C-alpha cells in the first residue's frame, strides 16, 4: 500500500481528497474559521442523525443514563475557541505514504465550540473505581480490515476529567452541522483531530486498555508493521503562513509586487502556548523573529505577522514555531508508517515583480 | 499540460483538490445541502470582504448607482432551492485531462439561496439601448496566463433579465459564508457554476461581446487549442446515486448485506425537469425505471429511489437520467480539451454479503 511522492496521487486517494476537505490557507486571516472552511475528515459516511430520536447513552457507569439533546443543552454551557488539526496533516509531503487521506498542509481549523463540560456528567453517572479509560463511540460505521465497526476512541481517565473537555452541540454559534458531528461531538483541546469523536452515541468506562481499531492499529507512530508503536495524542508544534500576493490559476504559484508587505499566519501546539515564531526569507538559511500575538484561549492558535520589504526576484519563504515545552518545528519531519504528525516548517515560494 | 489517468494525480492537482471541495455523495440524502457540504471551487484566494465598507457598483448604466448591502436587503427578496454543478465535474474521470481541479463526481450541491431579483434593478439603473450582455465582476483576483485579472463573466441580456436570476446574500437561511461569495453573489438557475459570480463588486452593460479570460478562453467546449469552441452554459442532464451500504476505509469500497434495500439519489438538468431516471444492476446491460419525485423548484434536483433485492455477490450498479428536452446521459462522455461537462452515467460497484 506504500505510495511514493513521484508516482502521483492515485484515484483512490483522490476520492478521499474529494470528500474530505482542507482549510484554504487564506482562511488564517480570520481568528475563527468559518463553517465550511474548517478542515474535515470523515472515516466513513456522514450519518444524518435525527436529533429528536437521538439520545446519548452513558452505559456501564454506577448510575447509567440516557440524555436527550435538550437535557444536554439544559446543563451548564461553555464556549471556547479550539484549534483542531488532523494527525495525518502533511502526509502527502512525505517521500512515501500509506493509502489514506493525502493531506498537504490544510488539515486544520479553529472554531468556537459550545457544549457542556464532560467531567461533571461523568461524576454524576458515577465512575466505577477500576476505570482506567473512557470509551467514546460514534454513530458512523464502516469496515476496517474486513471488520464492520463503529468509530471508537478512548481517553485516559485523567484526560477525560480535564475541566476543558466538552460535549459539543454548537460550532461558531450555530447548531453543529451534520459533517462536524451533529447532534453531539467530543472536543478535547490540544489533542489531534481523531480524538474529537463525532456523532457521539455512547460513552462508557473501561477497566482495561481499549484496543479498538482506531486506538490500537491506526493513529500510532510506527516504523514497522510489527511494532505496537506510540499512540498519537497532543498536536505537535506547528506554524503556517497565508501565501502572500496573488495566485496563478491553476498552478497556484504566488506572485507579489516588490516593496513593503506584511506576512502573516498562525501557530499552535497541543503542549502549551507558542513562545516564538521565526520567518526565513532566504530558504531557511537565516531566521528572524516574527511578531507573535497572544492566543485567545489555551488551545487556540496564535496570530503572527512579519514585515518584509520584498525585493524583486525569486524567494523561498518559511516559518517555524517553538512552543512552551521547548519543541521547535524541524526542517524535515521523521517519516513513519502512517504518515502522521508531519510538522515540518512551512515553505512558500514567491515571485516578486518589480 | 495534458495529464493521463494512468499517471496519477500531480501534487499541483492535489493542491487544488485540498482547497476546493466536493459534496460527499451521502449528502444527497438531504433535499438541501448543508453549508460546508456543498461543492466549492475558488479560482483564486477567498477575499474576506468587510460588508460595512462594501457596495455594489452598477456602472455604465443610464442611471449609475452604488448599493450597500442594507439597501440590497431592503429590496424585494426571493428564496429558491437551486442546484449548482461545476462545469468541470467529472474531469478526472476522462482518460486525459488538463491541469485543473481534478473533480471526480462530487462538484454539485443544492442550497436555498435568498436574494433580490436582478432584472428590476437593471431596469431601474436603465439599460442602454445597445446593450447585448451584462458583465459581472468579482472581487477575487489572480493571474491567468501571466495577466492579473479579476474573475469576470458575462450573461446575454435575455438571460440577465430572467425573473429567477438573483443577487444573493443568504444561503440556507444564513448570511452568505466567505467562501460562497459574501457579501453578494449571482445565482443564475440552470447554468453551470462558473456563471454564479461570487464576491460581486460591479455589474456593467456592454454593447460588445465580452471577451474576458473566463468567457473567451476558459469554460468552452473545444477539441483543439486553435478553435474558439462553444461556450458552456446550461448544466447537462445528470444523475448520481448515494453509494449504498457501508464503506471500507481507506479504499471506500461499498459492502452491503443481501436482501431488500432502497437505492436513492438525485437527478437534475439545466434544460428543464427530469422526465425519467433508470437504474441498472448488471453493469449497464438492462435498465429499469426508478421512482422519480417532483422537484421542489424548476432548477432544483429531483430525488429518485429504486427498490432492489440485493443478491450475494459482486454487482455493478448505475443510474442515468433523461430530461424534458429529451437528453439522456451517455455511457461515456465526449472528451474535450478542458475536461468539461462529463455527464456520463454514474457507476457504483458493490459487494453484497450473504
């Protein structure tokens, strides 16, 4: 199933790229990504759920319960901007990749999510003493390796009890759209996108490590098929640049007039705030600090800007971020079997005309 | 620039597929396509327009005027469901194609558009006697063949004066999203998507045939570079099927349990109502009529259904539509230089398990 970059993208990969979608990078001009510009990955088909006949099942707790959408909406509500990025973002930039969604750079977005905190609900339901993880089951179904299954992921109990983990029913002040998980999805700030289970049907405690497909097989950093690998969890530090100037069509090369201009973009990390963004205008030889704005919430992206007097000619721009944990984006990311977590510096070639 | 299907999709084509997006075919379960599932093609970058400092300019008329969004909203409003399809839908299904957005099948959607009719506004502005076309200029800018230009298209005066042509500021009951043309776009029911100019800045009459890039070079049916070709106008008759059963990931093959099932999909044409949809369950050898529902508006898609008792095994399903003008979808569409208007029958392979 290995694909090489030189071989082009297969029709099977294109079929995934046609239904899933990335965020056009100019959307980073906005603090909050508009609905329909936010990235979207759907493993199976989008379920169209009738909210009037739907209920969230909390099974296996000391006091099992079913909750309707109205009951969930009647609970305390919180709203937070949260940056979500797919763990496979950058997959198609690796020299080799597996058959999967061929993301280039755009699998990210920052929406304002509204929902009710998960932890108080789990406490009310009563968490059995031997619980080590909480399992979240979506209503979306498909076949993985010949086995029919629902999309399911687990969280360690300590993560599930964080006070910023939400059961979300609104995005950007509107009812959740079908493709974003209506009527209810999970949002776990800081974690890669596969964690934020959409179309939630059931939440259950478990006393054993959850070994479902999306946890034990997919979404792990591995070099070989026969090693268990490390699970993907928090988003690696990353920055992206709004491609400056005007695009050509259909090549999407960038053309800019000479003179003063302001480069801008966003930076984020699942391991704390961004401490620094640097820009290179000479192909990653020299780096200069960009202006970094504070982020509006602990797990929402920061805006950065960089004033540049563009001289005529061909230029290779780049940006890289460093987070509070001290991690900096690499020039090239380490290859891995699943094509995950490619947070290499973002490079943008521009032609500056006099 | 010619690409062959066997050569795979280039990274340049993937970059287009990552930012533009198709409608996941299961969205055809809904009469109205939710925001964010509707197809989207952006030639250049999405402009983020501040509606408070924006006005629509009607220049070159007998009584030129500028209209704010509030002034446009104060005019008579109409709402209609309209099916929009990209003229390049199906491009990547041709054996050869040019470098452009590599659509497979999903470049379609049906939204409920709200706006004010164009014709009364043109009459108020006063159409010069020698007018033969109306030119619509978007605020999106880019380079085509080295020339910087705005996205511009014209309509013959008779089409511009149709009473169902709207200047649209709402989609599905919400303010137009940035990527769908906020604050104002054109909607010309029945025509391919390139006509519905987004981010409208200016409307002007012309006494000569408009020869802008998007009119005279792009969006024409041609066999050779040196022929002028025929302009693309109304959408060809087409039907699509919701892929039945469950998908595998990542291959997106379809697996269905044996027994009674209902196939469903949508059908539309820019040349009048759909008269007939037929389904084949044996690889296009025999065709049987599907149940066809009336369409909710003259240029919105029809829903169709087909009851099938699925026997175990491998099956090649297909659907094809016939419109009121008598046109039927072909088994294979005629190749053309731009890869346009590929309305070949939709084929879906399914594995039925006992």
